[in-house]
C-alpha cells in the first residue's frame, strides 16, 4: 500500500507562484534547493506517473511510459522521481545519461491551462529545454533514429505508440534539405535547432537572416524561459548592435537563472 503524501509537501518546495503565459517569468530563483526528506522517502515507492499525479499534482503525460522506454533504449538509466536532492525543486527526474545529465519533466507552479509538462535536461547552469512536451520529444527521437539507422531499438521501445507520431521513411520521402528543416516544419520548435540555424546564418555572413531568426526565437514560443533572449542578445552583440544586445539581456535576466542556459553572473556583469 502506498503511503499518503500531502500535496502541501510538494508545493512547499516550489518557487513562489508566477505567470507562465504571454509574458516571461519575472520572479528569479536565487538558488536550487534539496528536496525535503519526507518527499524523497515517500516517493521511493512511486513510479513516475504516480509521482506526477499524486505529488506534482498534475496529470501525467499520456505517453510517459513510452518515453521512459525510449530513454532506456538510448542508453540512459531510469532514476527515482524522488531523487531530487540538490536539484531545482520543479523538476521530476526521469533518467540519467552516461554523461551524468538528467532528463526530466518540468512542473511549472502556475502553468496556464493547456500547457503540458516540458521535457528538460538538467545541466551545470540550470535546465535546457529539450521539447515543449513528451509527444514532441518522442516524435523527434523517432525522426533522428530513422535517419541515423539505429531506429529498431527505439521503435521497439516506443511500441505501437510510435505510429501516432512518425512513419518510417517520411524524412527521406519529404526530400527536405536537412533534418533541422524537417523538425521545424513537421515536428515543432526546438531551442537547439533554432540556435543552430541562427549560428549558421552568422557563419555565412548573412546578418539579416540571423537577426530575423534570433528575433523569432524570442516571440514567446518557449514561455517562462529566458534562454531565447539571452541567445538573441549574443546575436545582436556579434553584429555590433550593443544597445539592443543589452536590452535583450536585461529581459533575459528577469527570468529564473536556471532558464538562461548559461551562468547568470557572466551576463549580469556585462550590463
């Protein structure tokens, strides 16, 4: 029989409530804190779906089980959802990669209606947004597995659910120039893909396209994250628009430090 766990215990570890809608999060998290012993002990007997539902107090993603199987097929080791000591309290750990990074779900305290739990990776300087939801993450992994040729293990892990996301060979049949173009058109928006396309424009000396793509990145596609504004600040700085670069960095620094994708102190010293 599972122990009774109060939702108050989980809520006590959350940051102060904040809006995560049309505007960026404006309250800054000053430090990550360890999960309370009561949460860690109670969650030891919970699977990930039960933890999300009963402790994180939200509906678990429909295809969470398929995602966990996929992560294992990619060589990651599943971890307890209560293994949160030293982590930002808002994450629900799923698995650990050989490099030591944690693939997790993010539980915003006051997510707007209809917003699903994003998939994030815990890194040295906070969180990196991997996908806006579980379905989008699975879809991308299936596409990349199909292209790289290691798709059999991934497809077996996902099972019949994979057919809901992607048909084998669709990328080849699309005749698109590269996988990034396919992902943006067929799967969804991903921070690393947008940043890579922007950087390629800069490398080619196409500053106009780089500025357009960088500005597009900041248009509230990833609510709550300061990373788009931080990256756009760097793009503006590289093309000589110093004043605009500082303005973009100031907007980014109003967000929680763990959404910047870099060290907070480095950028704050530049303003």
